[in-house]
């Protein structure tokens, strides 16, 4: 298992981590298999989405903040970050990627993102690379 | 593959199953690898989220019920549980966890939940533990 | 890794691919393990849900189109398909299935769907079948 840290700057933010996942893959020397990117936090998530135009991430965050407002009537959780927990479960705590010929199998526009929903914080990401057994 | 049953009490409810996943892991004797928790139902899901303050689950369920109401104009499905199916696909039918030194790699506040969206029912969960191949 | 193409007909559409995943599984000759179905596109997704009554898919698409409208104030992405990217990250880029005795472990009503959110297009799906290592 490979672990790295990152520092987020805003309450809601997507940080691209594709190169850090590739670094973990390289260290593993696995040529064919899969790669699990895991977020051990309950107010953050991992997703795969477009990394060409930063406006895509802008619009995703805008929708998330509108659909799941920070303050809502009836919310009980004393820390006041229930919106962050909801976003985390909708986006998901991990992403799995395929590996062929020692490289991540990503679509042309795909990148891997750490999704911060309660920053700024120092966060941890785990990456496990598994060789394919057949 | 390890399989267990659980009984839900409400239409919408999160049941923590972390200890039952740990039990499956212990039986497998795997020391390093990954663990897949799978829900074979189309109106329920699996998620990883906070297990310290039960108000977090309360607020997540409150948001889900508001955002995806039980009855909606235009819904056609005769069983009247389309909201349950929508919640199931948004939260997801499985969660994957990492295993190191024979233990689940969970963040400090993370637990594994079975998410009931059309209870009360008797439900089944599958757990598959895979050793890491390198 | 097994790869196949499909052609979608509408902007938003779920195409069932369970039989194509089974075909990949059969070719792999794996008897016990797991199967990863991966979508290499950023405006499409993979989900597992009911395949008995087509009204379920109708209602899921209806909710998604209402909750995440095509045009929204404040959206910046020039291609005008930010709604598609949001749906893709909520539903998720992959699904993992269990394999026992050479068959997919699916619940009675479960099927695997390719979720098109920006069609019609020609799309690609990857399937990786891994034998269980213990």
C-alpha cells in the first residue's frame, strides 16, 4: 500500500491526483492488474472525471453546493458539516482503475480527483496496486 | 465468499456492518489485500461514512428523502419504490476496503453501512476477501 | 482485459450490458473472483440496478434530468454538458461484481447498465476478470 498526503485550500475543492497515482503504480512494478485509490476520510471522496477544462470541476462543485447546501433545516450533527458527509457518500470513498502494460487505463479526458468537501485540511490517500491473477 | 443476513426495521435506514465485515476478514486469514462488500439488492446500497455521531446518518437520510421523494409526478414504476432504486444507484451497490496486517484500513471515523431504502426487509450482504497478488 | 463497443441512441439512456459482461467472464475461464466493468468516458457511467421492469430506468432518468438540468445558471463549461459530467461522478465510472462457480453473483433483479448521459455516441466499455487469490 502506497500512502501520500495533500493539502487542500478551500472548503469544497477537487485536487487532481492522477500523477501521484501513476507514481504509486510505477513503484509497484505491476504490468497488468488494477489500482484502488482510497480516501480514509468521511468528508471527502475520490472520483474520475474530466481534467482538460477546469470549468467542468467548477460546474460540478457549483451543482453540489446548490443541491446539498451547507446549512439545512432539520440537520442535527453538531459539527455542522453534514453536507460534506452526504457529498462523500454520493461521490464515493474510492475509485478503481485498470492497469495494462504498466500504465493506467484512462479515457482520453479522464483524470483522478481527490474531492475535498470540508477543507481546508491535510488529507491522506491510499493507493493499492494489485497484479492480475488469472 | 462470505454471506450474512440482516433485518432492517424502517423504510430508510443505515445499519452499521463494520464488525460483520471484520468477522469475514478474520475467517479468510488474509493479511494483505482488499475486501469487497456487495449488496445484491436493487433498493439498497453500501457506503462508508462516519460511525461516531448517529446524527450524521440522520442528516444523510433526511437529505436523501428530501432530494428524492417517495412519490413524484411522472414516475411510472408500479411498485412505487423508484426513489429506492435511485438512491441505490447514487450510493452504489458495493464498497471496497483495503486490508493491511490482517485488519481493515479504515479512517478514524469510518464505518461500513448497509443502506436500506425500501425496508423493512430481510437483506443479504456478500463479502469477498482477496489476498494481494504482486 | 476485454473491451467492447456500444452505440447509444439518446442523450440520456441506460443500456443493459449484463450479457456482454457474462461473455467476457466466459472468455476468461475464471471460476471464482471478481469482475470490474469500467467506463473510460467522463459523461457516462456504470451502475447495477433492476432489469425486470423498464419503468425503473425511466424513473431513474426522469429524476436525474430533473435534479441535474442540462442548462443551469452559473455553469461555465463551453461544451454545455456539465450536467453529464455531474451525473457521471454521482453514478460512478465502474462497478465491481463477484464471481462464484464461473457465474456473476447478481441479485434476482440486478442487471449491469451502461449509463449514457451525453449521447448519442459510440462508447467503449472495459471488463477485467480477476481470479480470487487467497
